[in-house]
């Protein structure tokens, strides 16, 4: 008997106490989102908000949000002085706020279903990493929604505490109402899930005998929250004063009034399609991981995701098995726990998506649409927790299944984050190269490109970043100095001449006015070229460029580029200046060529070739276009042997550039101050060797 008691005591010592749950969730948050946090930056709407902060400081956010959510600026006003414009600080805050939200969710679940620790911790862990929302790295933008989530759960928790602990009832009610008002002041995302309060109160008030006394008590407790909810709805629909048309109108009400039958049918279709996506379809990205990706030939991010995922599986399995058991009293007190959680979860999914549906939005419409399902994430995690508990009632198989599922989700999250890491690397490369090539631009300059430079980022994001890069901070009543425009599809079918095209954009507090050719045309595609290209009319012979870009070449006015600048781009935002590489030499040489400083071009060419060993035959070069400036430099300064050597190497590597190289040699006498019979003989010999007569029209 004594030996048995000792075994039980030792087993209890090996159990994780309940206070370890927040720490376990923190470990999961760091493993899922923290590994790559130092390598992440700003994306999409983040850039606009960073621009506001750099331009006007935190006070600028009141005007920025006046267009649609006049009250929500307060989160930026509080956080921006603390986090500044540091990508790392924002990313760390993003991990912490998501962890705190999961912790608060676990707390609410344990208040509704006391002692359901294992069910609650799995639901909170799954909520923490639920794969539907793929924009976690956009912290500057979505910190507001995660703060709303945190405030919402804190409000629910204090509301339930007011029911369970009468001693401090009014204090808890006051705190709960303050948190509710705080989350409603940010966005309308969470207004519909407020309708879960009476459902949760019904479960909490289970000790009441008879459904009428129970209902009456629920109504009394819920009344102040219902009044606040109704007040917000009235304010948002009828009293809010916006300077323009409301971008988040409740179009569903108009549709129900004008075409009720069609509106109801479309709404039902939307509910089923989006609901199925939230609960089922989005798991495809988690399960489609591919066994071959574990081998060493695949990128580091793939291997990292597998390593982190396996760590999560092992840690979760050990934790679930050693976490303090749910007692028999829990099963006796909550015999219908699984079905209660399932019902609440389904309601939370539907209510969470309702604001988006009411505004005519879809959850799966595009890369950014899954943000509309954010309020539904906790409901989806409850649904899957309930289904797991029902389908796998035994402790060990359930722990194994839950751990494997969390591991797979973490693999998907790490890979998703790695894509944002690559996007940030591409962005930094672009902006530093642009700074090297164009240290400053004249105000009023538009930057044009064939397509958006970075997938799913938006022209306004690039425009904001350009203004941060060039410190385009206008005084009151002045226009925003710089803006980016994608040619496709804006000018794809345009019959206008590429010159004198008016360019006007109004985005919140940003207002740009310009025209061509007060513009420069750029090309940037890391998959096809090594470096950013600032284009000019002679690029019409560049075989890599698409036809639309070539048609717009006259709009690229290099006179908009100023070579003098006192300070470098912000190190806090753009990081330290990268070490010299091929693109550094190419951009500096292109700037020198623009200023007819051929000696600098040649100096850069010699250093790049001799010090770093760059050679046209190197497979690192995706195209030979970037060697043209160095051939021109050698030809212009009279170092014709080096120009001839490079020309032969370029054409041998890619004959498609033969016409461009021949054109350089055809113009050599105009470029160079070196003349005479020897120079003519060299030029003619090179052109004969390259068979230029077949490509040039005299």
C-alpha cells in the first residue's frame, strides 16, 4: 500500500501544474512565429502606417483613420512611441500579443467549463496556430485585430468572473465593459461575436433550477452588454461621420431590401462556401507538405519547418500526457461538454464571419481576404477540439493525434513565414539598389514598372516605402512627393502616347499628382534578373523586357534622378547598407554612366572583375543585360581590348544580346575620345567577329 502511494506521489510530481499552461503556449508561439522574426519586416498596409509615423508622428494616425474608423487610431498613438519603426520590435510584439490572446482564450474556456484543462489547452494551442490566417507578419496592420481579440476575451472572462465571484462583482463588470468598449472602438470585426455572450452566460448559469429563472438571470447579466452593443451598432450605421463614402457599408441590408430572394440565396451560398473553407478547405495547405521535401536538396526553410514541427510534436505529446488530468468531477459536472463546445464553436464561426458577409466580402476571395475570418478562428479551434474529444476519447491516442496535428500546422506556419522572409529580402534588395542607382528623386516623380514589384503588396505599399526611402515628408497642403504605378493593367490597353499621361492618386491622407515623363521606369524580377534596372530609351533592344515596358520607355526620364544626398536611408527601417556585391557595382556604374563619368564606370568594372571575380560565364548571372554598362565604359574610355573581351564573353553566353553589343560598338566613336586608325580597326574587327552586319541597320 505504501509502495502504491509512493508511485502515485511520484506520478503527480511528474505532472505539469496548471500554471505551466501559459508558458507552454509561449513556447508554441515562439516556435511557430518567433524563429524567423528577426528576418521579417514590413508588408502591405504596414508601409503606409510606417510612412505616417515617420512623416507626422503618432498624431498623424487620427487623420489617417478618419476615412473609415475615426476611433481606431488610439492603438497606434499608444504603441508607436514604444515600438517606433523597428521591424524587429513590431514582430516581437506580434508574437507576444498573439500568445497573450491564446492565453486569455484558454482562461475563458476554463471559466465556462471549470477543470477542463486538457481540452482548453488544446483548443488554445490550436487557436494560437490555426492555419487560416496567413498574414501574421503584417504586425503593424493586424496588431489592432489581435488587440481586439485580447480585449474581447478579457471582457468575456471578467464577465464570467462577475457571475462566479459575487464579492468583486461590480469591479469585474466594470473591467469587462471597459474591455468591450476598447475592442469595439478599434474595428467592427468583432461586433457579431458579441452575440455569444448570452450563450456563454446560459452555460455558466447552469446551477439555476428551471429554464425561466435561468433565462431571466442571463438577461439581467447580459443587459449592459446588450445596450453597449446596440449603441455601437447605431453609431456605426447611422451616427458615424465620415469625410467620404463608407468603405465598409452593410450592403447585405440593401440587398435584402431591393432583391430579398436573390440576397437570401446568395447569402446561404456564401455561408456554406466560406464556412466550409474556414473549417475544412484551408487544411489542404497543412496536409499538402510532400514527403520529398525532407531531403537535403530542398531550401533551408523547408528543412527548418520540419525540424520545428517535429520539436512541437514531441513537446506537445509529452506535455499533453503529463498535464494534470481532468478529474472525475469534471465529467460529472459537464456530461454534455463536447456538444456544448461544438455548438459554441459553430456559432462563433458563423458570427465571426458575419461582419464580412454583411459588407459583401468573401473569406477566400484573394490573398488578403482571410483576414475577414479572424474573429472565427477561436470558434474553429473549438469545433476541432470537440470533434477530437468525441472521436478519440482515450487519453494516449488523443494526445498523439493532437500533437501530430499541431506539428503539421506549425510546419505550415513556418513555411508561410519563410515566404514573408523572402519578400522582405526582395524588398530590402530593391530599395537599397534604388538608393544606389538613384540617391534622390525630384519631388513629383512617379516610379513605373510593368507589374507590382512584390506579390500581394499593393501599389500604395510601394509608394509609402518610396516616400520613407526618400524622406518624402511634405509640409501641410503639399502633395505626396513620390508614387508607384504598375503599367499592367492600368496602361495595358491605353492608346495614349507614353508622354503627358496624367497621374493622380488619393489614398487616405496621401495625395499625389504627377505626369509622364516626370517619371522613371524600372524593372525588377529576381527570377529573371540579378539586379534592379532603371530603364532608358536605349533599352528598347533589351530582349528580356516585355513589349508593354518597351512601349513606355519614353516615359523614363533619368533627369529626375539627383546624385547628391546628405544621408543614407533609415537604418532602423531598411537595416545596415548591404556589403558590396554585383548589384552595388552595377547600380553605381549605371549612375556614373548617366552622369557621363566613364572613368568611374571603368574603375567599378575593374574592381568587380578583379576583386570579386565576376565573369559573364558565371552561372549566377540570369541575363547579360547588366554587363552592357561596363562594355560601354571600357569602349568610352578607350580600353577597347577589355571592351572586346567582355563583348565576346557576353555574346558567347547569350547570343540574344548580340544586337545590343553591336549597337554599343557602332556608337563607340561617338562615346570615346579615342579615335584613329587603330581604334577603327579594333572596332571593325570586333563587329566582324560578332557578325554585327546581320543585326544593324545603317
